[in-house]
C-alpha cells in the first residue's frame, strides 16, 4: 500500500527537519542517530519500532549534540525544554483538529502563521534572552539569516572577514581568495556551512568557547534552511504584544474553517451520505441489529465518497473493520484497522479517539503483543491512552470498546 502524505506533519517529520537543517545531525554521521531520525520521520514504514521510545531516545541524543556543541549543558536543556513542551502541545493539537479534505500545502499555509510561527518565536526568543546579538525581526526578514548572524559577530567588519578567511586558508592549506569567495557566498546566502566550518569562523574571531555565539550560529543555519515566507510568519509574532498558543490555536481554527469551505466547493460529492446512520448502527445498541443493512451502507458510503477517496478511505476501512469485529471476523478486521491508521493518521482525530483504541482492544484479544505495545505507544505519544497497561484488564477494555450488545449473532 502506498502511504499518503498526511496533511499534518508528524512529530517525527518536525524533529527530523529541525535536526538536519540546523546541522546537528548529518547523514554521514557515525552512530544510529540519523537512522533513528529517518525511521521516526514516518513510523508507518517501520511498524516494528516503538513509536514513543524512539522520540525519547532521539530527543536525548539531540540535546546531547547541542550541549556538546555549545559547551553548555544548562543552555541546551533550556532550549530542549521549550522544544519538548511545544512538541507535547502539538501532539495534543493534532488530535483536536480534523483536516477534513485539506492537504499538506493547505496545512503549511495554516500552521506557519499560527502554531509553527509561535513555536519558532519561543525558541528564537530564548536565544535572544541568552545573547541579544541581533534583533530577531531583522534576522528573520534577512535574505541570508546565517550571513546576518556572522556579520553581527564580525564587529570589525571587513577586518574580521579577512581574519576569518586567512584562518581558514591556513587551516585547510588552500588559497585565501578561494576562502574569500566561499565566505562571501555564506554572507550573501548562496550557501550555508556545516557546524564544523561555522566553528572555524568563531575560532578565527576568538569566540570558539563562547556559548552565545555558537547558539546563534545554530539558529542562523536553521533559519537559512527555512523559506523566507515561513520566517516572516515567525517574525509576525514578535510584533504582537501578547502571543500565546491558545491565541494561535483559535486563529488556526477559524482560518482552517474558511479554507475548508473554499476547498470543498471543487468536489462533486454524491447526495447519498449514509455516514451518520452507519455510525449509529455500529455504535448504538438501541439500533436494530441487521448486518445486511450495514453492508449496504458501507457499499453506498464507498460509492458516495469516490471523488474524495484519498481523504476519506480511512473511514471506510475503520468502519468496515469495526463491522467485521461485530461479525466475529477478528483477524480480517485487524487488517482493516491497520489500513485505517496508515491512511488516516495526521488527518482525522478519530484515528486517536477510536481507530487506535479499538485496534488496541482487538490486538489484545488476539494476543498480538507487538501490535498491542505499538498501539498503546502511539496513543500515549498523543496523550490519548485509555488502557491501564494491565493485561488482565484487556477483556474489560475490549467490552468497553465493543459493547457485547452490538454483535451480530
């Protein structure tokens, strides 16, 4: 099955992009950190991994990388506490907001002025508190953020530029003019050095052991790899008198609603929409038990949603899986639940509210311990776990999720 690109970026994607774009992790690094980041980027491709253990390991590894580079464990910890809190917030955020028929490009335009913008604002504000080297708004609107940081550090202007180029030429036994061409490219934004090359600049300036300049170098490199339109979205938050995640989430909600209403007009969806009646039949024990009626509604729903298959087929898979459980076909049902998760994660909060919880209950009944741990871990990562972790309580949890009165027997 080809996995769709989810509208909401996953936590793994966000951590991967920050780690790689900042230069803290390179694909050529020794060790497992880069490979773990790649696996975490889309855990659907690596179902054998523990989804909650991987990010914990990665974040610890990244914090150590930053700590080693800065030479200051306390400063690195401050940055990562802010980052972790934002990631925890985002993990809950995606369980509250349905993406509907929107796609990744819609979400980028919605998230950057709001949720991502505030996250970037908080991290950059922390860097500015540690060392007020350059005004964040100036840095964010500059065509070459890394060059802007270096210019701010070179307080003697061209004299310092010459000092840097001569140091690098001697260090690498290369021509000074060649070094100057490379350095000019960094200042103008034509390229961005890795952190080792950036450290050579600081060494030439006598700042190699200074934590503040090194932190700004990391920030400048990360911003240089961030498109200007997104940097401007972060900058807008510095112009607000009071900037909170609650305000950002409310702004996101209303803007998403507008975009969703504009977007839905391009679809021609059939008039026969049995979704509500189908959910009632599968969840409400007061509805008469008639398997043939449910089968018919599932078929009609699939036909009705044919124009929007990519955005809705996870719902069909989920409801068909639930129907099969109620018919006693547990193994077949589990396959549909797995497909529903792969198709719907990052799009529909019901993946966390219902699909994973039901899949966990089913995996527990079938004795599939690896899947049980995986689903519990995914729910825990998004603060949605209901199961107490005790194997003895699995039968009770199954009955809670699949009311015995609902079965077709």
